[in-house]
C-alpha cells in the first residue's frame, strides 16, 4: 500500500471554506494593540483555497509574548510605514 494515499486521506480540510487543503507555511500574523499593528512572522498551517491560517499552541504563545512585551515597552519594533486617515 502506498503511503501517499494515507497522507492524502489524513490531509486537513479547512473548516472555513470546507474545500481547501491546509498546508504548512510562513505567515505574517497581525496583532492589534490599541492603534498600533504588529506584523509577526510565524509558522502556521494555511488553507490553500481561502488563506485561513491555523496557528499551533506554540505559535499562539509566541504571539501572546510579543503582544505582552510590546505592551510593557520591553520591545520597540521598527516602523515599516505610516497610516493616514482621510476624512
């Protein structure tokens, strides 16, 4: 029996779109802190159809630590641009 068939049967399907296959990828998660936005590069499983990310417990802990560190001013990430509000 080929292992490819078993791997295909075990492939996770997206719970949002119900059709996409979920595969490992590197993504930029966005964390909102007040009016600030942090872009954090993490590993996730991502739906190939709709793009929905699924984060592991370890990735979520990392994102929580980044948020806490930013809130306590323990880190000061570089700014990557500006946001303008047009009335």
